[in-house]
């Protein structure tokens, strides 16, 4: 079983990750606004390519780098 302290640590970790992700998303949106003002074609290109690459990188990061395997107890293995 995961104790209360460990559970809180994991929740704080994911909360911080969510905050960082929100800041990156807001920054990306502001960059797109600027690019759309300069050139709509460039804004669309950066939006599509950047969004696709960003989603793939985010998925790989969460699934293989950032996640933690839950701790196991010997008695839980049965």
C-alpha cells in the first residue's frame, strides 16, 4: 500500500507537471498569435507541426520518463 506521505508526494509531482504544462501551452499560444500576425501560413505551419510534435513528445515523456512504477509490497504479490 502507498502511505499518505507518498501519495501526497506523487500528487504534488503531477500538480507541478500540470502547472509547467499550462505555462508551456500559454507560451505556445502567444507565439502562434504573433506568427499569425506576421504570416498566417507560417502560423498554421508552426501550429500544426508544433502541436503534433509537442503531443508526441509529451506522450513519450509521461509514459516512459516521468511516471513512477508504484511501490510493491511482498505481501501484495500473494
